[in-house]
C-alpha cells in the first residue's frame, strides 16, 4: 500500500499544483517514506518542490523531547537553511510570521486515533490560521493504527483544550485526512483543503488499521509499537492519575501499576465487575520499576494489557472501558486511594488533569461514586458513540 507521502513523491501529477509555490512541511519522527527517508529530506530532493519552512508539533520535527509538556524551540535547519518553527514552544497556534513563510503547508503526521493525541489539535489550529490568511493545507494521509472502532464519551462544552480540539469521542476512528474534512465542516472554515489519499489501506486485515508490511516508528517518544496504539485511548487516562502508566519502562502506555496495589486482586475484581469490557485482550500481572516519571526507582505491581497475538480481537477490544473499569476497581478495593493528580495538565489551570483528559468530569464522578454501575457508564457513553458514528460517516474516505 502507499501512504500519502509515498504517492506525492511517486506521482508527479499530484505535485503539479505545487509548482512555483512556497511549500512548508509539518512533520515528526514517524514522517518517513516507505524507504524510511524522513519526509522533509525526501521532499527536499524533489526538483519541483520549493521548501520554504518546516514545522514541528509536540516532541519536535525530528523528535527531541521525551516527556509531555516539554517545549521545543524554533531553529534553522542546518542542511536546508530553512526555518523550523515549533508549534509546541512559545506558541501552539501558528503566528502570522509563520504563516507568511509558505503558500501551501503539507501535513504528514502519524496519528494514533485518539482525541487527546495533540497532533489533531495542531491540525485544527493550522486549518484555522490557513483559512484566516488564505493559505492551502494538504494532508498526506496515513493509517489510523487503532482502526475504525469508536469509543468513549463526547468532549463536553467548555472543556476544549490542547488535548480536546472539539466535541468528539476519545477513540475517534478517523485518519488525519478525514479529521481535517470534519474540522473544515464543523468550524465552517473557508480554506483550500485537500487530502493526498492512501492507496490500498484496509482496516479489517493484517493489523486492523496498521499495514503489517510497514515499519513502525515512534510518532512520539512513548508510542513504541502498535500494541500501545491500540491501548492508548484507555491508558492515556492514567496520565491524570497517581498510577504509573509505564513511562520509564520499555512498554509505556501498555501497562499500569503502583507500589501499593495488588494487581492480582485488581484483575480479579475487574473480571467480577464487567468481563464483557475485558474481551479482545489478555491482562497479565507484572512487576516493573520506572527509571523516570511517577514512582521512579520503586517496584510497582501492575497490569499489562496484551492487545496482541491470539488474545487480540479488534472488533470487541475496548481500551477506554477497560481502563475505566480498572480505576473503578481500585476505588472499590481501596476506597481512600489517592487516584487523582492535581496539576495543570497541558497548562489548564483549575481543572483536574483527569477531567481535562476526558473532556469533562463525568467519568471521574462515575469512578468515585459508590453507587454507580457499569450499566450507568454505558447509559452515558453508548449514545455519544452512536452520535459520533453518525457525525463522521460522510467524512470516511476509505
């Protein structure tokens, strides 16, 4: 199959509208061709493309920042002599000076199919700035490695943030190119927007969204493999808790734990409460010692989610419900456990990080309530999921 960048490079007719225009590229470490050449370097080799600038999202164009909320500076590319602007530094939205550096911006970002992954918010900000200043935006499309299933609550009004670009569910089921079409319509943007579509992307074969003949490269430092991408719509919620999400280990965002929990008891409680939310994967007790981040240097008892091998069933795997269930089980087993971290997540002051991540307080309130049941959570969530599926059906390209 061909990703958008591969088609743009291989098919001169696709590049023809770019002739004589100043071209910028928004990319990150996973922005590579099928031959593993970084997209910026590959485009620089095209005689009919005039690169005038490059942009990097969170974690940088080439991948220079390990943790969350670590900003990247602007700099000049030493080989190409063009400015590289950071959209996760002094600004999140492109300034007029940045916008003035190009006529068309190509966006080649590997997304994970999750609302909180900040690349989709950066896409929204680019589209809005391009609409304001009369610039064109092209998305060079890539697979959604989490595939088509959707899951989670809709972001609530007033809870928009850098990890909540618009009212959508946590696991959104779209490619970045499709998301761009939805943004253009939802925000009523008058912008020259087009998608260089993938060729041959199949969501129900091989990797259920990820083509297994393509190399996985971390789109962000703690996204090391496909199995993390499958679990991420659930495990990302751990960033708002006191539990380790596995940062500082070799399997971040596939496992979770702490020094003061009994993982065997936790898994048993989860199976007792809602075995239907645990289908399509295997939970395994594990031990780990983070080398940085939460519980650094401390032996943690935890759970690894195996969304792989013979245990994986793409059609029923529910990472968001699984992780919600784990937190609910901890609340039942340890009623006074200090689950919630209180800090300005993505610079949002005065709101609990867990609520910012989830786009509102409803999930936390369900977890903390001694009276709530799994049916109560489904009663809130299922209508949101059905609504989202209806909202996006006209924007599906593949």
